[in-house]
């Protein structure tokens, strides 16, 4: 006869509670304990996340590498000046090299640009230096002495004495007298200190053997920079992890846009301001003001000082204004109005169109940055204060957007949207180049 085995009934334990041991008949061993446990709320156990040691080690190595590179650059900053000049020349020469590269090998296009640049510099020196030296000599002799300036100011005071009420004459005269006395006592000291500072800086630079070697090797180094421009991108694509390439080239584009736009824009501004001052002085000469013998030197001073942020236009106008007042009060006022008109034209028309907002830094922030960078890096720090501050600003914005969760493409797009339109080449270039 077939025996039917009794089927055991499975007793399902409450969720989160281990099943209790059962007797042979399937009853619970301790029914009271089971009921009390089923009434107890279950608290889920949250495990601590695993420490990403590999990620921490990776970013620690990156931070160490950045610190080491920064320390090395800071320690060797005096001998890096030739290579900084080389980077500026590379920014200026790259468009011409790329233009000739369409019809000839790249090494030959670089050689052609070298020859054209040398011929241009030689022609400039041959045409400008002799008359420039002559005009500088005449300008030095023509500039009024301190006694003549004081006499001119005294004549202005006498003219105002007939128009200003007597109750205000004495305070004005006392203030002007104190100002002239202070200038007379301190002008020699300022000139001596400034000359000694510039001389010491020049001697320190020229006494550095590596500085001289850097300038000697500059043409060869610049040739390799221009020649291996495309190979450098392939090299960095192989060096940088694929997940970090977009960020790497975005950061590169930010620095390249700000620095390249500033350098090219400043050169165009310098040439434009120099030409505008020269044309204006020619116009004043045609109106009868005897300024024709100093047009070249005053235009050159106005153009060169345009490199100095914020204070450059004012510094460049001082010699011309002093010379104009040395000729006559009317000539001085005419020259002053000319420089004011050129500066207004520059600020309202040239700067927005040439540089745009790619290096848009508030003058108050830029003045502080010039003082700090001038203290740390000297004259080059003053000249590079504007692009340095703009680069730090844009890199901060980009990093903040990336930490907020934006993609590299969205981050660079939003950074570029705050400034003049730029061509984003980060992701496109890294995708088009072989990895």
C-alpha cells in the first residue's frame, strides 16, 4: 500500500526577524517571544560607504604635481622671462605661420615668418630710430624746468586773484604753495629712488647667466613650439585620461582665450592709440601749434605706455601736456583735450571691439592686482596683471560649475556666455584628434 508523507507547512517569519526553531509538529517553540518580536519596529542598518582610497590617492598625486610645478616655476621665475617673451611672440607669429602653412612645409613657413619679422624690425629701426633720437633730444631741451612751471602756476594764481573772492584767495594760495613746496622737496628723491630701482632690476637680470642663455636659445625654442603645435595636442591627449580630456582642453581654451586675446588686443590698442595721437598732433600743427618736431616721440610714448593697465594712458599723456604748456597755455589745453579725446575714443570704441569682455576686470580690482603682482614679479607682473586676474576669474567659474554637476560642455558654454563670443574648441579638438 502506498504511504503518503505528511507535507510540512512552512511558517513564514516576520520581515527582518530570523525564523524560530520548530518542533517536529511545526509549532513555534516560544510563541510569546515571537509575538513580542513581531511588534518591535525594525530599524534598518546603514553601512558606512567604502572609503575611495584610490580616488584620494589620485587627487593627492595631482595636488602634489601642481604644487611641485608651481614651486619650480616660482623658484626659477627670473630665468623664465625669455620664455614668457617667447610665448608672447608665439601668440603673435602663430597666425602668420598657419597662413603660410597652406602653401609650404611648416618649417619653411616658420623660416619665412622669421625673415619677414627680422626685416620688419630692421626697417623700423632704420626709419624710426634716427629721427626718434633727434626728437627726444629736442624734447628734453624744450621741456620746461621746475622754475618755469612754478612761474606758470603763479601766473594762473594772479589771474584768479582778480576773479576769486578775497576770502577764498588765501586758502587757495596756501594750498598751492604747500603743494609746490612738497613737490620741490620730494621730486629729486622720487627720481633717484625710481632710477636706482630700475637700474638694480636691470643689473640683476643681465647678471643672470641663465637669463642670457635663455635669450640665446629663444629662437630655437620658439621654432619647436611653432613647429610641433599639432603634435603637442596629440601628446597631451595620450597623457591625459580620456575622462579628463574635456576638462583639460576647456581649461586650456580659457587660458588661451584670455591671454591670447589680451596680448593681440593690447598690441592693436597700442598701435591705434599711437596713430591717433600722431594724427591729432599733426592736426594741432596745422592749426598753428608748434608741435611738429615732437610728433613721433609723443606718439611712441603714448603707444608704449598703453601696455600699462589703468595708468598707462595718463602716464603717456604727461610729457605731451607738459610740453604743450611749456609752449603756451592755449597749446597745453589743446594737447590735454587731444589726449582726453583719444582716451574716450579708446574706452568707448576700441576696447569693446578689440578686446571685448574677454579681459573685463573692474579697475578697482585691477589696481590692487597690479600692486600685488608688481611687488612679486616686477614690471612683467604689472603688465600681466589683467590677464592673470581674468584667467583666475574664469577658472573659478568653470570649477564652480563643474562641482555643481554641470557637464564640461555646459560649463565652458556658461563661462563663455559672460564674455565676448569665443569658439569653443575643447571637446571638438580632443574628439577629432587621435587618442
